[in-house]
């Protein structure tokens, strides 16, 4: 079975290289045996199998699920099934959500790495900048003699707040040239599972989150520890001169974030 082990690929928003690390963990394989209802004489006998045999059994079950017309995983990529099922498997939260999928305890934990990412793109970062009726969590500002450019970033760590965050982000298009949502792979994976559990949904849709962001014209930054990956580019906006001047006045009276 071809799992598509491309280091640049993501499955359920988990990087391929991290997914490979996960399935090398015996605890993960044992949990997948149960999560995927891998057939066998007993759970105990399955867990007693050598590692290679466990993975072959998991691989065979994934193939069966992908072929079953009524399965959520019908025609899904094998690696997508692996990553998504690991996310909801009966494993310690710190191993999966906080570990492989890089969840964070607080939204504010996302701010330092994203501010560093903005600096790396020659943007001066400011926090809590008012843009119309809302406040952008971060604003990256660059002003040259030939151009002024604003990048607004909304940080989110709670699935319940995601819809509101995207609503806010769409309003930033009138003030910022680019708008991003920054979150962890854990939140992005949780969105896919929420979508999969929706009414009348019968197939796993790996593009559901990307499609939502595309509709809003919002880019996606996935934060993994102190590293930020731009996995979706935003739409380019053309704010009116009056809006640009409005934001420049706000920034002039604000203090930039320091490294």
C-alpha cells in the first residue's frame, strides 16, 4: 500500500515525517489495532504480534475500510486514515494532542513564534491592533518609500471559537493586504473531525478546513512548537487608502513586540 511518504505532505494536518514517528511508537500501533477494529482472535493476541505484523494487520484493515462503500474512509488516502485515527485513538492526551499534533495550553502560546515568523518576513509585529470593529491578535507592518503593507493574523486554540475567528478575519480584509489564521495541527485536525461528524456527512473530507479558509480568503499558519509553517497562502487584498491611513495612525501610537 502506498502511504505517500513525502516529507512535505500533510495528513489530517499532521506532517508526514511526524506521522512516521508516531507509527514507530508501539503504543500508537496498539491503540490503532483497537481503534480500527482490526480483526483477530483477541485484543491480547493482536498486541502480542511483532511490530511488523501489527502494522501489516493495520494496513490490511485500512485497505478494507477504503474499499467499503459505506465506510467513512471510502477512497481516502491510507496515510490520511492513519493520521486521523491516531488523533482520536485511546492514547494519552499529551502524547497525541499535545505531542504529535502540537497542541498548546493557551492561545497566547502561539504569539511568540508567529511574531518571529512575521519578523522573518520583514514585518514589524504589533499585538491587539484595532482593525475596524475588531482587534487583530497580531499585525505585521512594513513601510517603505514605495509601499505600505499590513499582514493581520488571528490566533486560535479553541475549536468553539473558530467560526467567530474566521468571521473576524474576513473583516480584516478591508484593512490588511493579507490575512492569516494561525493555529496548531491539533485544532485543524479537530475541525476535520467535527466536519466528519456533521449531519449528512458520509465521507472523510481532508480538504474541509482548507476550503473554509479559501472561501474566506484567509491563509493558514500551522504552529508546531516554535516553528511556523505557511500551509495555505491568503488572498491578496487591496485596502482603500483611507483604511491604510487609519491603521498607520493606530500603529504610530502603539509599541511593537520585541524579540
